[in-house]
């Protein structure tokens, strides 16, 4: 689907079912899901023949085909969230019981002796939900996002020192960085290779800083583009990158942070509170 979410089969109820029947139902569901994925892929490829430059279609076709990519095509995330901005907060907070901003704030504040976080950079700030959660304990905050519609929602909240319409890697590359903390919150779901992000923060920020981020969790491998069009990252991959760029992992947990198909998923999201003790300068 153009929303970036692949179709999925309905949930099964285990109530009153024996082991054999559950196995049969599970087999049926897998087969149904496979048919839906195949149909979705065929629809994407058909539409790409008509609109070969459509970045959303191209990205979802890659995801449905299992073709691994380091990042979505340029413009995909902006187009996705420009169309989502109007109902983004209602969908996340009210329907999906979204708890990531408050969990993020708790992790950061637990590491701050005076509960003063200093100057922050909200990478992929969206409508500003992280900013709201951190506002009372933060100094000036700067928000960066590729979606103009999401930035307007954040601007309406009046909590950011500045809001910048730019890709976060481009911003980190071109801007003088002097921040005490960085929060790419639920942004790395739309990025596969995290090397540029950790490398730029490490090499270009002029202060010792904390990087706190969320990802969708996978148990093995490095990163993987799922049928939803979102990326999952393994703990081993994140730890390897932190070792490569001399970050120190201070906090790691998995948590149930939002619903999907009316169910809270366990071990779905990773939090890493990463201290950078050797920032340049």
C-alpha cells in the first residue's frame, strides 16, 4: 500500500482450539499472508510500469520482494509523512497507544543528575512529540525533518528554537554541531544502514553528548527491510557500530511501546542510551 504498510492477515483466536487445529489455522494464515504479499508485489510492479519514478512504489516493491537496501529512495519518507501528518498524532497516541516519547524522556532523565539535559537535536522531529516530552527538562531544542507538513505541526507547538526542513544526514554534514543530546526517535525505522548517522555525530559534534534512539528489533543479522517497508536492526549490529565509533552503550532495553493490529508487540523496539565520551573538541 502507498501508506508504507503492507497488508496482513487478521489475527487468530486461540480460544477453544487444540494443538492440531491451531497448527492448521497457523498454516492457513501463513498461506493467506503469502498470497497477500504476492498480490501486493504484483500490484506494485504493475503500477511501477505505469509510474516508474514513483519512489513509494519502488521502495515497497523492494520490501515485498525481499530486496535489501541501505535506505529508502530519496523522497520516500517525505512523501509518506506529508500525507500522514494530518492524522499522525491521533493515530499514534489514541489508536496505537504510542509510549515512545515518555519512555525516551525517562531514560534520558535517569542519566541526568540535575535533570537538565542541555541543548538537544531532535532528528526526524515529526510533529514534535519528543519535544513535548522533553521540553520541561531541556535547553533549546532544534528539530529537523524532511516533511514540511510534519514540521508545520511541530511549529504550532512553539517549543523549538529552530525547525529545519532537511534530511538528517545532510543536516549533520553541513551544520556546526554543538548539542548535549541527540534524539532520532522512531526515525531509524526508515533507515537501514546507521553508519553515516553515528559517524557524523561522533566526528562533528563539539560537545560530549548523549545519543538516545529507538529501532524496531530483530534477533539476528544486521538490518533488514520488512514487508512493511520499515527496517529492523539487531542489537549485535548496533553494538558493533558503537564499538567502531567508540561510543559506550549505557542503556539497552526492549519494550512494548505501541500496538500493531490491536496487540502490543514484545521485543519490538530497542532503546540505546549511548554516551559519546570522546567527541571532537
